[in-house]
């Protein structure tokens, strides 16, 4: 029965009841989406409700990632002679089938009615596929080795009888429970002018040449299984950018040759992707979350790199991967920073003419170079008589850092005006060095086009911080709230500074401070107009684990969170560490890749059982063969760690036991005693294993974990 608002509680407020009739049965032809009611049902309350309700809504709704059209209802709701089956409680049983129109994707699983299944490995245009002498093109080409290996002889019978049924117009029975006269089948095909074994001569669709081998060809029924690529791998829209070894790139621009910024055991590592995924015809639900520090727009089953707050102890748990659907409306935090482990880099100034290579003092060089990128340029005289490197040092903080750095580097300089028109005047600092000028001239294309050189990404974390601080000395500021902001009109330099923030162990958000076309008035009254956007990079040194859905987001009015319908392309990557760096609208954050591990049980956090639960731990013939080829230890490691909930525990090296620990606050205790950081080790193990060890300890067993 379709519930009524006046007497029914717990109505599905986020869904629609338009797809069901007054009896609660689904209506064929109705479109449903995630959260909509597909079968309406109410139960009578056993106890009186304080608000006067007499019924409770227990309707069946579609999942958030499901959508489609009600294709068939059993029994037919418009059939006057329908016979309803009933359960033990006397309620009528209704079944509904929802169809979804999808294009085949590489990786989709297909099967016939005779257990002949296979995975789509490649997609071709119809003009490139083989064709028969009559011009017929097959929809699917299956590997013939799959028939004897799976012993699906019924597939051959179905195809042969399908040919006969098409010509005779009569139904054929291909079940394996009858005695068949195959000679009669062969004669029937021969009577209709076809090969008696069902084979066809086919021609190459690309060259037109006839194949030497014949094809077993015929009409058959096939279906797509539940294991659909579209349901497993999704990510974000194309306007998201990924950090690579050559800078930020939009999803459609990323290739297999790019090195992706990934998070591996808490460290920033550049690795090539395993797969670059594109889904041009996605249609479904999207999850959007946006505040000052987080901005993501992804599919519901995309995995987010988040941490949850332990409600009782108010301690943030270790970061882990959860689907966007599961974090919707929840108080979680995201990670924006990473540890960059790299040895100190030594820059060598290239040789020019009679000037040999020069090994520079790195601290002094990074101080000078950062100030020069922000405030300097390289000027070339028309008669090649002077090679001037210029720095505007009108700020006292610049002078305090620049002068000692130049003295350490061994450069002589002049400060003040000059009569030559080729030189900047005023508070300019000039260095006349052919070798230095030759190196810096290519890096001085004008303020809107400046970039950091390639060696900047080889700097250690401490060197990256020094270079970043030097840049801020020139074109940065420190706000009253304690924030540090760097300004530039170069889009490329803003991207580089944001990447440098990550290498320094911090993060940075890019915003448009003043748009192109804004005007300003100089002291002499002259009005100038900007041709480029003035960008700001807000450097986050502390707030690098921002949270969403906290208690005061409603008062701040800065958070936006929604689930909405979307049709269009989505993209993602698959990387070895499963976590990579992404940004949207200039705001970066770590996120999970598109590998889908599936749902897990709440108690043990192990994969669910059964196809109806989108799980499965069945060990059949194919799984047995995989175990033999892959190895039992690798299979167990994959099942217990990769496909399940990986968990980190702190183990005392001395006591060889699990201890209570907080890695962020560096607090570790065993039996009430404080333990030092160098006496513990973090160990990864499945959550089910951790649960088993704790249960054994509760039984009085002394469990020891040997670590090295």
C-alpha cells in the first residue's frame, strides 16, 4: 500500500513515490533514480505513536547509484486476472525489473544463457568488424577456447538452433535435458542453403580479404552481468586537475607516461599510473563538497581520503578510503599536505665562455633566486656591452635578506639610478655578471609568464621552505590572522608555488585576488589597467587537515554539500598507492583512485557475501585455478588486506604487544606507562585480524606480535 502522510511515519523524504500506484506496486514505464521508492509498503504499528501515526513506511527504495526505467512488473498490475503470491504474513509479493540503457565498456562482463561468459577486451566500429558474404556483422566475437574450458556445449547448441529458428519461425528447445538428433539439425541447415555445421565464410572489414578460417556464426541471446565497469570505476569531472611531474594537468590531458603525485605511507611520491580511465557517457549521481579548504565534485562511489572523529575520545582516526556516498553529511576531515623525502640538492651555475661552472652556496642561492623571481629581471643591452641582472629592493625585508646572500655568493652590485635608458632606475639593485645573466635571461620572459626552473622539484623539504620564504619576501604578505599569501600575475608561477608548498610539507590554495581589467591609480594620478588576473596563493602551514560538516558550518555559511544528477564524461586514474593529489577550482586535496573494493560487513569489515549484497567470497573452479596460479599467500594478502579494511595498530618493540597510541600527538601508552616514539612501530593488518587478537586477549591469552 502506498503510504499516506497523515497516518504514516518514517516517510522517504529524499525519494519520490511517483513510480508506484495506490496499491504500492511499481508502474511500468516510470523512470526511477537513486532514493526513489520502487515498491511501497507499510506495516501497522504495534504500539501507539505519540504523534498519532498508525503505520510505518518500510518501502523498498533504489540505491543511490541506481537509476533506470521500470521495465516489467510481476504480476502485471494492469492485468485483471492477475494472481498474487503471498508471504507468510499474508502480504502480496511483487517483483520489479528496472532496465538501464548503457553502451558497452571495456571490462564489462557478458554471458549467454548457457554460462558462456567473457569480458569485453576491445571495442571496434562496425565497419572494422568481420562480415559475412551477406554483409552481416557480428555484435560479439567470443574466444572459442572458452567453450571446451568451461564445458559449455549448450552454447553451440543454442547458436545452431538459433539459425534454424530464424529460418523456420518456430520455437526451438536448447535445454540439455532432451535427446537431440544432430544429424537432423545439420540437414535442416543444409536445406536452407547454409553450412551444415553452422560455419560462415567471413571477410576482413578493414581490408576486404577473406579469412582463411571459418567462423561459427549465428543468432544467440546474451546478457550483461552485474559486474559492470560503469558501476565500479568513477571519479570526477574533467575540470579537476591532477598534479604530475610536469605540473598540473586536467584529467583528459593525463597520459600513461605522466608521473602522478601519490601518497605512499604518508610520503609524497611520483609514480606512473597503472590505468588512465575515461567514461564519456556517465549518467548518475554526483557528490559535491565545497568550503574554504576542500572542493570536490565526484561520483558517489568515488573513494575519498578522509579521517573520522572517534566520538567518545574526540581523537581523529588514521586516514583511510571511504566512498563519497558514505561520507555524505558526516563529520570527516581531508588531508592536504604530505612529507617530501628528498636529499639536499646542489645547484651548479653553468659555464659561459671563459667563466667555468660555479658551485654556489645553496642557502644564499635560494634566497637570492626566490627574491629575483618575485622582484627581478634580466636586462640585455643593445650593444652587448653590459649584462645586467636587476632586482627591485624597495622593501626593507628584501634588503635585509638579499645583501648578505649576494655577499656570500660573491657578486658585486650597485644600488641607485643610472642614466642609461636600458636600465631600471630608482631603488633597483644591479648585478653585472655575464654568467649569471646568461642563466637568468631565459627565466625572465616577463611577469605574467614567469615559471620556476626544473631543478626546483629536486630540492629537499627544508630547501623548498627556504625558496618559498624567499618568494614571499618579494611578492608576499603576512595577514593579521597569521596567514601567508603570495601574489603573482603568472598562472604558471602560481601553479609552481602551489606545488612548492606541497614539497615544503604544507599546502596552498589559489584564488583570483583581482580579475583582469581592474584599475588602480598611481601617486601621480595615472590610471593603470591590469591585462592579467592577479592571483593569490594562500599558504597553509597549519590547517592541512580541514574538516567538513562540523558543528559551526551553519553559522559560517561557507560550506556547500549536495548530491545531484549528472550526465556527461567523468575521469579517474589508478595508481599503485591508490591515493593521488587533485585540485578543483584551485583548491588541492588528496583523494583515492578509482579502484573499488566493494561493500564490507560492519562487524568484521570483511567483504560481504553474495551477489545481492554486491559481494562474494565464493570459491569455485575458476577461483581454484586462480589460487593455483597466483599462490595462496598472495591470495590471502589480497583478500585480507587489499580487498578489505586495512588497519594500522601501534606495537611496542619491547613488549611485542598492541598499545594505545596517537601518532599525530605522539602519545603512546602500554599498561598506563608512557612509551617513547622510537620504541613503537606502526603495523598494517586487516581490521578482522585486529578484532580477533583483541577477542583472544579478552579470553586471557597473551598475544605477541614480533616486529623488526
